[in-house]
C-alpha cells in the first residue's frame, strides 16, 4: 500500500505537505547569507557585547547560546525540523537515541518512582531500564499490545509509561490509542518511541502522547552515516502538576517546563551533545524521509508476501500481513506498515547458511539504512538477554530480521529467492 500522509503544518493560508514543510523549514527563519540550509556552526563558545546579556542567556531570561554542550544554531535548526515533523512544541537533540532516552528519564524520574514499560522493548532500552532498578526506580515490563495489562500495573508511585510503536524484532504494535487515553485519565507521563514508524507514518501526538523519542540514526538520518537522538514535547502534558520539576525550571511557558529541565539538566549533566556536523547531516537526510519511507514500505510489503509463501520460511512477522495480530490496529493508525520484518526459518534451515547465501542484502546491524540489512537476531542484538528471556519474547534461534531499504523490488526478491 502507498503511505497516506496527512498535512502536519498550517503556515499562512495553505496547508503544506510533509516533505514540502521539511524542505523549507530552515527558510522560515533568517539564514546567514541566504543559504538554503542552516550552516554548520562549530563554535563551542558564544560571545556577547554586554555581560548582562550573557547572564540573561544563562538564566533562561533571554534567547541565545551560552556553551556548545547545550546546543548551537545548527542543532537548533534540526530541533525545529523535528518539532515540525512531530507537530510538537519543542525538541531537544542528543548524540544518540539511547542518550535521549537515558537523559530524559534520569531527569524526570527519582528513586522510589515506578516506570511501566513494554516487555517488547529494543534490547538496549530494556537493558537501560533494568539498570534503573539498581538506582531505586521500580520497573514493570508488560504486554503493551493490551491497555488492560498496563492498567493492571499502575501504582500510587507510577510516573511514566514508555512504549514503542512497532516492536523490534517481532513487530508487535502497542495499543497506542488505549494507553494514551489511560495515561490521560491517570495523569501519567506517556512516552512513545516513534523510531520505527517515523512521523511520516505516524504522529504519536494524535493518540495523546506527551513525549516522543527518536533514534535519528535510523530513518530520519536514513543513510547509516551519522548518530543522533531526540525527544519532542507535544504540548499535551500538564507539567505544572508533575512533582519532579525543579524550581529553577519553573519559568516562562508551563508547557515547556519538562523539556527545559531535560535540556538544562539532562543534556548538561549527561554531556551527550549532538555535534553540529552530525546535526547538519541529519537535517539533510530528513529532507527525503517521506520519499525513502514510501519506497521502503512498498519493498517490505513485497518481501513479506514472497517470504510468507516460501516453503523454507515457517512464519513472517510484519504488520502488513493479514494474519498479524495487530494488523487492523496498524492499518488504522499508520500510513503504512513500516520497513521492519522478521522471519522464522523452517526446521532444518540454518539461518547462518541462509544469510551467507545473500548477495545483495547486507549482513549488518542497524535499522533505517537505504540499503536492506539482515541480522540473526538471537545470536547478535538479543544475545546478551540469554535464552530464557529470548524465549519469553518469542525470539527463536532461527529468526532473521530485515530492515528493508530502497533497492529495486525485483532485485531484493531475486536475492531472497537464490539464497533460499
């Protein structure tokens, strides 16, 4: 199916589409010398004519830049672009997606708090949340495809619910609408990792999400050549009611208190700063997000259909398949079904032999590259979890995950055919 994209901005009398908006985002503000892209600003320090202005910037009373660890004009331009894509109010960028998750939650949670998270989380996020337990944060992992399981874990000290849109690698789709309604009624902070769908296919703000996480390394950058992460505030959470906002960040627009604290404390304390060069590369990559995702989603549908009918494949995990447990949910919420699919090879088919037979498809980690990538899940990205945890997540030794790229569909099918 072709992704259906809804207009996300309204600037002036005409609505502009997704790609148009991103392409011309930088030009909505003055750019040095009429450049079409925001230039790369590498300066770590920023000087002021008046010491009073420098102090006002440090104190948050005046717009400006104080020190490169907490941002610069190039990174700010990327943040504006991501805020636009997610229909949010503000964004903070980080060196990686994991840095964005870690700094955000370390800033907003304290010892004794309770976090509810999807049991299908990306392996590194799962590992991070288990580390939180060592510092006094209670963590419950639940089946995020059911709002009921989330509701059953809510306690008096619950502060945050964290889910992903599509799980990696078995592609479960969280009950994003139901959990959003639940969090709204319970006053819980609702955080959604939108990396695998991207704002081109889905905007979490539409289901009541408060903070949206991205690994910019993946689809928004898109070329497998730069790391980055971000957190976007949708403007839907009442930060005045949140107990862990420090007094020094209760200034200005209440709608932005949470992300102000994430930037001023989380980014500063973690030091996980996105470089200006990386920000520029990510901003340029973002311009073609819609074009790349449309092509890759079409390829993924074709690959899922082919693999599902092959005798050497026992099962396909892809939300676009009619038999997928959350197919109807994905059809209702997303513009298309994403570019991640996994398979279980039939008994007797060795996953390493199959992978080694691939010629065009690259044996590699990462997601969201323009190239199609394949990886033996149990032996790599989920290896450290151990066999018991993998079994509980339904990850078999014969599972192979694909991150589908933008190659010509016929070439991908031909490579699968000869490898199998």
